[in-house]
C-alpha cells in the first residue's frame, strides 16, 4: 500500500466544525428532589442521601457526612457507593477474598482474617461487591462531587498548572 492509496479520500477544509460541551441544567431541582426517585434503593431516605452527598462533597469525612444526615457512617458509605463514589475499604486482592467468600469458597472467619478487616469494614466490602452503583442516580447528581472539590481535597494542587498557564 503506497502513500497515495493511504491519502485517497482525504479532504482539506478551511474551517472546522464548532463543537461545545453538552450542558445539563438541573438547577431547578434540589439534590433531594433529584434523588427522590431512587429513595427505595438507598439504605436511607433521599433527604439523608442528599445531606451525605453535600457534606462529603464539601470535604467532610464519610463519618462526618453520615452524622450530619443522622445515619451511621457505614450507611453513609453505602449511599456514596450507590452514587458512584469509591468507598471500598479493601484493595483489589481484598476484593478477590470477599468474592471468594461470597462464592462460598472461604468461611467468613477465613475471609476476615485474610482481608484483615474488622466487622464493619467487612460488611461494607461485601456490600460494595454485591451492589452496583445506580447509574440513573449517578447521572442525576453528576458533577456534584467534582464541582465542589476544593484545593484542600487535592493534595498536590499546588503542583498542578491551569490550562491558561500554558498560553
């Protein structure tokens, strides 16, 4: 195959098509209202889930976010997992151990010993492995965590340049 065959069909244009990012405006509904349709799938109410997400996105710990919503920290972690946040207390190897326990290949005692988890962490790890994030709920709150991220949450923020620094 020669260069002329490779270049066959290539056109030169004088301008490019303008593409812009898609925008979704969900400001007309509160976070609790957006989570309302998924309330039956959360381990807490939609209002509590909204409070957890708001506090967590402000930089609070999972435990602090749960206490602000009036729920246990494990419940807050489960809620955040369903909303797409990574809260698993185990490494990939630990996740394999949990999966082996779920499949009945290990006893609970063996799985807890091998994963080196306490009772609460083990329970959360099992929940994470047996429940997928809710795609529609994740879409309903898309951008909440990223939009409110502060420099304190980005430990290497001072080492990163902005896109305008490159000009």
